[in-house]
C-alpha cells in the first residue's frame, strides 16, 4: 500500500493557524494576569491587513476558546494588560482584561 500525504499549506490553513496562535497568546496572558480559568475576559487586538481580516473571520472561534465576551479591534485602553506579539508574519498589539 502506498500512501501520499499532501503537505501543502493552503491560505485557509494559514488563517486558522494564525487564529490558534492568537488564542495561545491570549491564554498565556490570562495565566500571567493570574485570571481564573472560568473568568470571562475582553480582548483588544490592533492588527492590520490580512491579520486583521483573519481575526475578524475567526472571531467566534477566538472568543469561544478564550471565554471572551468581547473582541474589539484597534488600540487597547490604557488600563488593559497589553503586549506586542508575533503571529506568523504579523506583529499585533494584543490586550486583555477581566470582563
């Protein structure tokens, strides 16, 4: 039996990977902020171009995985925990706060 595996990374797979990376970064920030696992949060992402489109496309997934009640685009408010993170080839400003 011969088995062939297609290792092509499609644009759709790349977008899903970026969304998963964002979820991972949010979860790391939750841990750093000492939030409880069940705590609801708000997320702010300042991204541009394809990264911003991907985040919007996968916003339901991101909110579900992180227990976010809000996912806003743009610069975060001053009192939120914020950091600059690398997602694939995009650099975005990510911020979280307990809801």
